[in-house]
C-alpha cells in the first residue's frame, strides 16, 4: 500500500466520499504501521524476542519483552498488547512505547500476532480460537517466567481494543483489567459477555473517529458493528456495580490541533474495580500521545495532552485480582 502515499490527499478525500470500498482498505490499515517505515519495522528493539507456541496443533506466534532486571524471585505483572486489524505484533512496541515503560516499571510485555490479520473479537472477522490462544500463552509464560497471576492485563487499539473487551468477557478469571483504545464493544459480543468476576475497564475513544464511531454503528462501514461508548460504559457500570456518578474532569490542555480530553472515573466497584473513560474531543482513530501514523484526513487527529501508554499502565498498576 506504499504507492498510496504518492497520490494527493484530495484523491483520498474524493475516494472516501465516492467509494465505500475505501473503507475496507482503511479498516485493514494497522494503527502504528506507517507504510513509509515498513522496511525498518522488524528492528525496533533487539530485546524483543520472537516466540512460537502450539495451540491445538496450530502454530501461533508473539513478541516478548522481558526486562533484564527480571528474576525468578520476584513475580512480575504481564501486559498483553494487541495490534489493530491488518496489523502485526512487530508494529506495537514502537507504536506504544510499552517496552520502555516495562523496563522502568518492571513488567513483562507480550505482543501476540493474529492468525489472519484480525482478532476474533465477536464480529466474525476470524475463525481462529484467539481466546484459546491467549489462555495457552498465559499458561506458557507462567511456566517460563515468574508471572504474578493476580496482575495480568490486556490492551489494544481498534480490533485489538475490541478483542481486549472479549478477553474481559471470556478470561475474567485471569485478566484483572483491560484498556481499549479506539474501540468500544462489538455489538455481537454484548449478549454473550458474562464475565466470571469483576474486571476493571478503561476506554479511550475519539469523538471524531471515522472508523469506530463513538455513537456506535458500522465499523469502517463493512466490519460489523460496535455499540456506542455510552452503552459500553453502562454495560460495565452494571457488571462491576461501580458508582453511577463519575469523578469528572477536563485534562490540562496543551495540544494545538483542536483536540482535548475529558475524563470520567467511576469508582467503588465490586472487588475494588473501577471504570475509567477518556473521551478525546476531536480525536480520531489514533493512540493518544502517539504518532500520526496516517494523514488526519483519513484516520483523524492524535491528541497529545496525555500519553495513552503511561495512563494505561498507571491504571493497570492500581488493579489486581484479589
């Protein structure tokens, strides 16, 4: 898709207006993969190890970062980071910066790879048993490293954010908290979501996301449907039985691109859970604090009033399974 970059921006705008098929192409663009940088994508961090495991006879792969300070004597948290639709594991360390945070804060990061470019988040995008894959992966990492079973977390963007929601539904016995960026909940997932225990949840959603609409509807026009952010919030408020009245605040505004951030914190949930919602006013299908991986006319704007990665880890560090 690198040849797309040679075309004028106005060409893309016309295609968006005139051709629904462009939505398919945009839906396949992985947040974090700038086509002009693909030749450098595999060498971002030499400390990331490429691993394979077998899941019911099928080979699955992932990248793994383990801080050099890790020892068998001290159990470390585990963070699972999921790429977006059409993406790959190797995009995510550079895109999120979680390796550097893990190095300084002391936790293990796994970046799983989907089997066909998409996670089975409930929208029938993939026939793979991705929940089974993650269950096996967690068990493998527990065997190989000193992982704290009470501090296992999941995050992702877009399709990876939707899949994190599915893990909160299907692996609540192991996942203590999830954070979804540029994703609410897949519409088909909601009636099937019966978490075994309370799970702390964070959402980061842009009001001007052109692919995953904050009011819900068709995802990129062709990739199933998502519920609105408000409905997703109500779902987790009811499940975790948090306070219905949030601690609301607007973050200090430093960004000059017209975006801003509003935060709602719903606390006092069952077993210490909380729901935190960051609404990125004017924000797009992007990772706050990250790079503008595609033109804003295509995916929307990036807000830099906060670092999503730092905020997500700070949120996770407050929560563990009892």
